[in-house]
C-alpha cells in the first residue's frame, strides 16, 4: 500500500467527531424528553452527562477502524479474528461503562439524594449498556466493510476503464502509423527522398510524444492542439500546398481536459475522405467554443468528404473508437455526432463537459 493510499484510508478525526457529536446530541435530547415525560424536568447537567458519555467511543473509533481493516471478519482464521474483536469490544465497552459511571458519581445529574458510589453506579448501569454498545461496535465494523467494498469496487471500475482506454488508444496509434508508412513508401517510389526523410523525422517525433503521453487518458486542449500540429506537419510533407488546416480555438478553453488523441483522428478522417480525394486539395477547419458549461469542438472541410446520400451514422474505426472513449470518460455528458450537408460536406461535433485540468 502506498503512502497516498494510507493517507486516504486513515481515519479523519473531524468526520468521526461530527458523527459521534450527532449521535450524542440525539441520545442526550431523547433522555431529556423522557425526563420531561415522567414529570422530572430535564436539566442541562443531564444533557451534558449523556453527551459526554460517548467520548470513549470517539477516541476508540480510529482504533476499531484500523483493527477492522487489519483483521477483517471475512477472512480466515475466523475464530481467532472473532476472539480478537470480542476482546476489543469488551475493552472499549468496559472503558465506556467506567467513564459513564464516573460522570454519574461526579455530577449526580438526576439529583439522587443517596448519590451512589462508583461501584454501585457501574454495576447498575453497565448491564443495560452492553447491548447498545455491542450494536454500536457492530455498526462501526459494518460501515467500515461497506465503505471499503465500495472503494474497492470504484478502484476496479477505474482500472477497467483505464485498460479499455489503453486498448482503444493502441488501436488508433498503429492505424495512424500504417497510413503514414504507406505515405512514406509512396514518396520513396516517387523518388521524393527529402520529403520521405522529413516525414520519417516527423513520424519519429510524433511517436515519441505519443509514448510519453501513453499513460494519460486525458490532456489539456492546448497539448492536444500541439499534438495535432505535429500530425499536420507530417501530412503537409505528403500533400504540400494542397492541404491547409485552420485551427480556431479560443485561448480561454485551452486549459480544459480532453481525451488524448481527440483531434488527430478527426482531422485524419477529414483529410482521408475529403482533401485526399481531390486533386485541388482543400482546407480542414478545427474550431472550438464554450457554451453553457460545455466545450464544443468542430472539425470539417470545405470540400465534399462523403458522397451525397451516405448514411450519417456509418462511421469508421476512428470515430467509433473516439465515441467509445468519450462514453468511458464522461458517460452521457459527452457526445460525438456526424452531420452531413446537402453538398456532401461532413462536420464532426464533439461535446464535452467543461473540466479544468
């Protein structure tokens, strides 16, 4: 267990004190009401005595929490673990009983003319306290096990999501690399050696950056734009003046979190199905805006990218991959939609929750 995990699991005194204060206030208030009901007016000293009687449980709760996690009853050997918890319960219960008896003797909250001795106060009150104390101890154990189970479940879900995101990312990177290597092979066949070398250098830098960020499911939008620019530099070696990429994203949203490799597959899709199919080339537009607590990113080009009449829901590996990653990261808060114009132009719109890095 790491140091950060220990800090997260360590008992928080403020939370423990607040919970027991609420329990003590409820118990004290109930006792005063009972006193009124039987014709004995409640006094402040009764309220204070009942409230203060829970102090041993406040101090013992961190110890019980630690013991519950070190020696859970759900693991073997059960007999020795149960015996250990029984001993722990008896120690806490006896301490709490002694403390309550001392308060009764010292403050005499019920104004008993024959103020009992300490032994009398303890022997008369402790038998009635055993069952409530046992319930309290069991509730502490149960709440600890429930909280730990929920924490383990959350961590398992997080690890599963990370594994799914890593698998999806590994699906995107080879797809891009194979396309780029095919382009390099084409440049070599055309004897454009300088361009092929430039593309290899660009690919190397792109992959180096991808390796550095491979453990990050999300990056800032500024990092993603820089990442996109490296990809565009590679593609410009191939297309030259036929390709233009216009990025218009306001500075005020550059610090928001976005999925890693978000823009590159979208621009690659626009180039492949739009610019790459035209001799004259074209321009790919990347824009962003912030509306009502959401970030909207749009990618489209100025030339038809999908034949007229193509079904809008039919998307390739890149868009389906990205849609799955968005669902894992943000659930229903994120959306990817493909819009088709009558001229055949396609616009991909990605909607994300506004979350600062």
